[in-house]
C-alpha cells in the first residue's frame, strides 16, 4: 500500500504539513471518534465553491439553472465515488472491522464522503489554492469534457418544454397505485398528455421517481413520433 503522503502528492499534487489531518480524513466513523465527518462537511463546501468558479468561467453564457445542473452532475455522490476509485482512495481508508468485512473500501457512500473529507483537509492544511489545485487535478478530464446542458435536465422538465414548444399544455401525473411495506414502497404513476391522447406509466420507490420514469417514456414516444404504446 502506498504511504498516505505519497498518495496525496501524486493525486492531489499536495504535500501535507499536518499528516494527522490527512489520516483523519481517511478515517471512517466506524474506526473511531476522530473520524472524517467534520472534514467531509467542510470539503463539500470547498468542492462546491471551486467547481462553481470553474463552471462560471467555462460557460460564460449559461444561466443559473444550467450551471446548477452541471455542478450537481459533477459533485453528486456517484461522481465522487468514481473519482475516489480512480485515485485508489479506498486502499487508504481506515475502517472498523464491520465495514471491512462488508467491503466498505468499495462502498460508494464511504468513498464519496472520504474524498470530500480529503479535500476539506487539504483546504485546512494548505489553504484555498491547495484545495483548488487538488480539485483541478482530480477533475481535469471532467472539466475538459463538461456534459451537455440539455442532457442534464430531468425527464419531467424536458417533457414539459417539448410540449410547450408545440404549444400544448403540460402533462398530468396521477398515482395509479402504491404497494409494499412502509419502508419499501413501490409507486406506479400515469403520465397523461391529453391533447395527444398519450398515456404512459412509470414505477419507482417514490412518487417523484415514478413520475420521472413515466415522463421519460412519454418523451421517448414523442421523440420517436409515436402516439400510442404498443
């Protein structure tokens, strides 16, 4: 296993003065009270600020909504976990025995939280510029290939905009059924575009997810020029 300091120098382009901060950032709460939760809180804010700054400069014509959607795609938990895996952060984590047995080193949530904590530790140890250098390094490819703004809009938003573009009223969403125990609900929702005689259904563990699923199916049918479900 590579020493923590060498790992930070390679992937963050930063050498820690207070190595205890880096050690704390890599310590999950299951391994002790001196863990990374407070550093995670700080790192989340630092990451959001620096990514926002980069997007503001990279997309001078984008509106607030577009910038927010792009930022959300870059700082969401799954993206953080991907980056953490790419830089082998999991190999350095200090976990309790239970988390080790359950494969915590590859747990998406643990990886994402630890990466934010490491960024928070970098900020405390080396200031804003050190954190910025680290973030620009680990985000280099993603910042160079920013996602298309339109593709980041959720299905309900895109469906409504498509209908508005055709001079049609917005769709109607109706809950068809709710099943399952209280802790494992399954929702089924109908999405109705009455002006076109179109209706689709969607399922999800929440009403919101089911609506998005139904809207996505309706959008596919509209995009393909169909008006009925086979």
